[in-house]
C-alpha cells in the first residue's frame, strides 16, 4: 500500500517548532513563494514571526525585476523583507560557491540583526533527487541535502514534498511567482 504524502502545511507544522522567528530565503520562484504563502497560513497556529530575504546576485539582466517582484509580494502580505544586491564576484572565485557563501553571509547577518531563529529554504524532494544524480554523475560522495543544518541555522521543511505538490498548491491558492 502506498504511503500517503504529507501536505505542505502539515510538513511545516511538523518541521518548524512553535514560536520561532523565521527568515524565508525568497527567490521569487514558485517553490519559495509557495513556501512563504504556506508559512503565512500556519503562522497564527504556530505563533511564528515570519520575515523574508531576497539576495539579488545580479547575474541576469532580469534579476532587478525579480527583486522588485519579491518586494511587492512581501509588501502585499505585510511581511518584512530585505533585498540585498551582491557586489562583484572576485575574478578567481568559483561562481556557484561564491554566490552560496554570500547568500548565507547575508542570512547569518539578518538572523542576528533581526533576532530570528532559522533561515527556511524551499528545497523539495526533486532537489534531493537532482543533487544525488549530479553527485553520482560527477563520481562524488553521495550525500544528500540536510533537513536541519545547525551550522547555518537553516531548515528545509519541504524535502518530502514533490515539485508537483508545490505546483498544485500554488495553482490552488493562486500564488504568483517569477521564472
């Protein structure tokens, strides 16, 4: 018999402790906007303080538009939001590693400044599968994405949620997003 999948809101209620201060890593994409929308639906029950942060890497011409979308999305929902634009990447740095390091630096600073407990990201079951496949193809150690990263103060409550569930939730609740 197939196991019944958890709903997004059930996953949040089970993975996030009550009375936490949450910083949502908000890219503006479907996964992260659905995460924020669902958090706002369980916010009262869990007594959460929810804020958001968008890191604009400036890699694409459309990145400034993404930042404006996120600011508007949060404003409409009365969610405090910080938008940070990163400076120039050092010529010798690996792009992906540098961007990740900078994002988590911004998140760490905001956690401290705003007295929040956790950064929450919208990694899904599909991201876990993609990560394992990429590592397998690259002949690297097969580690997965951690649900709870104490070092970064990062929670990933949607690791059991499929991208199809994210899409269905977003469509049902008319959650806007940017591609």
